C-alpha cells in the first residue's frame, strides 16, 4: 500500500502538483502554506552554495538604451534614448555543483542586475525561452530529479527522465535542452531570455505585457556532446575562463536587448496562455523590437565578492515594471530572496555587489552582519520625520476573480509548440537531437518511462516520435496506442 503524502507536521497533503490560486489564472495565494513551506525547506537543503545555479561566471558592464520606451513603461532605465545604466551579470549551470564541469549539457542561467536611479532591477532568466515546469509547487521536485541520487550520490539519467516522462509540460524545454543549444560553445555565444511575461506600465498608468530577449552579437555557437566532454576532461572551468579571458584582452561580448510588446487585452486572450512559462509567444504575432545593447567590459575584482555573493531575484522590480500572473514567477518572487537570506544572511542586500546606487531608506534594522546603522527612528507611522511612501511606486491594479482552489496549470496542450520547434531544426540538428536522446533517454532502466516520453514526442510530431522510437528500439504499437 502506498503511503499517503503529508507535510512535515504530519498533515495530509491533498495536491502536490498545483498551487492554490485565485481562479484558474491566479495569482497564487499566500495562504497556500504547503507551497510556502515546500519552497522554504527546498531553499535550505544545501549549504553554503546556491541550491541551483551553483557554478557560474560573472562580469560587469553597461546597458545602453537605443530606443526610448516611455510609451510603454515609466521605468527609468528604459526612458531616454542614449541612457546608460551600469549592470552586473552572472551566467551559470542549473544542476551541477560548484566543482562540476561547466561544459556538459545543461540549461544555463542568464541573470542581470541593473543599477537604476530607482533601485536595482533584476532579470533572472535562462538561455532558453521556456522552462520545464509552470507551477512553483513542482520546482523543488524537478531540481531533486536533476541532482544526485539519494542512495548512490550519483547523477542519474533515470531520475530526470522519470520526472520528465510524468510531466508533459516539460516536453518543450526538454527538446531545447537535448538540441544543439544544450551545449553552448561559450557564454558569449548564447542568447538569453527573461522567460516569463512581465507587465510594463507607462507614466499614464497604461499597461502592456512584455517578454525579454537578449541576442548574442557574437552569434550562437554550440558544442557537440563529444566536444563538450573532451573540453570537460581538460578544463572543468572552461566557460568561466573563456568569459574572463575575452574581457581581459578587450574582446568585450555584447548582446542586443529586444522585447516583444503585447497589448494588455490581446495578451489576456492570446491563443496560448502568455503566463505559461512552458510556452512561447510567436515572433510573427509580436515581432522582436530592438531597444538597446549591453556590453560586458569589466571582470570581477574578486570572484567571491562580485560573483559568489551576487544575489539576483525576479522580485527586484522598479516602478514601471511589475509581475504578471505567471504562477512560476509568483513562486519565484518569494523563493529567491528567501534563498539569499539563508545563503548570505539577512543583510545580503548591503553587500557591495548587491547594494543599489541610490540611497536606501527604510525601517529594517539589525540581523547578522548589520553595519553602518544610526539611531534614526525604526518604526512607522512616526512623528520623527522618517522616510515616507513614494506614490511613484504604486502598482497598476488588476482584476482578480474566481474561487480559490488547486487548479490544473494552464492548458492541456504541451505538444503543438514542441512540434513546431522540432520542425525549425535543420536535418543535421534533428540527427544530433535523436542521437542525444538515444544516449540519454535510451540508457535508463524503465521501459515504461521510455515509452511515456517517446509517446509525448510522437504527439508533438509523428516524425519526432517515430525516430526516437526507432533509435531506442521501441515497438511503435506501444507508442501510438
């Protein structure tokens, strides 16, 4: 008899796959204590390195706005053609630990911190436009499947494919990861994406939706599995060294900053749910608009200070930029800062790399490593001339309706965009994709999981599934039933 799922307090757990939301689209409710406790526990599972994205490289640079976007957002860094904003960036691997080879197949983190006059603005994305899951309640389980087997302490193809085979929404990202872009030749040769949909609001209070794209001016280049493994055997820190060496010799990498602007009401009624991070928004429907460029021109003065202690969070927003109802984004708003308080301490935002360029005034005090405090009033309301609220930061209101419940996340079609992606690949790319799947999915022990995953490939595109089945020696009758 299978044991019943409970919380750590022994309370029965009714739904471990769907967050509690207000209506089908959300937002996620803070009263979902099971989600909060699951994320909080997950953030404390490993010390002292990051629980995910542990290994990475960083650099500093500048973002230059080449097109004024005040029509769409009042955010200072996007207002005023020619404006320059200092920034720092961290590229990373999702699954491996600090000492793990950085060239092996993995999604790469693409996180940026912009030091604006209204405080820090962070875009915490990846080198792929989609993700494996779209509900924050599933994120800790996904990462567990990518880490080490609790019995053997080895990385396990069986674990990750077991999770993917039972999570159809992961199919889009799996097809990206197992394709050529799962092995970038360098950090400079990969694109970046904000992944989520965000809300922009202009000075008149008019909202729109936006998706971020960062296009490498060095061109997208990738390694084959054989090349990546060879490099890993020679230099486990190859990608870190490559970025450092480029900047040291003055070969400063650059990216074009582009956005998709989606009118507010159109976005709410788009053919795909724009808040589902496992989906993309068609460039044909909403073309990329180039708005600027960023250049990385300075290496870290000290890796620990400038990279290891750097803390990024999608909750670091500035006036004119707000979250959307994206459920995974809503969970990240809590989880990232909670992870950073655990990893770096309550005052991590006072560390130089995280400290904003503008003055900070609030009523937070004390905690580990507090320093530079004065005797000013530390409560509000007060009659001591303490700092007061700024109406400029007030968010754009939006309607929330529906009954609170554990809703299935987004639509039931995880296949159509995967088929479209497969058919964007060249014949050579398809060949390499099938070979990668043969060498990963094909090695797992579970026949059932091979069939489940291949059946999903087949639903996305018949040629895709048929070729995988042939490579794995599976009976097509099992795949098509």
